[in-house]
């Protein structure tokens, strides 16, 4: 069974988000990944569809980490 067909036949799945992430990842160049860590981290978060939350307080639902 083709996984893409399952996504298409089952609305409400994360297909659109997954395709958007794949598109953003494809646009990241080695230059984006060879800068200082703060810049690189923001590029990775952006590609994964995540936000950089610099004012979040540790221990209040934000762990300052992700599994992108």
C-alpha cells in the first residue's frame, strides 16, 4: 500500500505540513548550516515548522529543545 495514497484518501492528516517541511528542508543550503549556532538552530527550527521562543521560561511547558 502506498503511504502517499493513504494520506490523500484520509483528509485531516499531516500531509500538507509534511510536504511544507520537505520543501523548506530542500531550500536549506550548506551556507545555512555553517554559521553560528543560533543562526543554524533557527534555520533548522524554521525548516521543521517550529518557532524560536527566546522569552520562554524553562519548566513551564517549553524545554528549549526539539526533535526536528
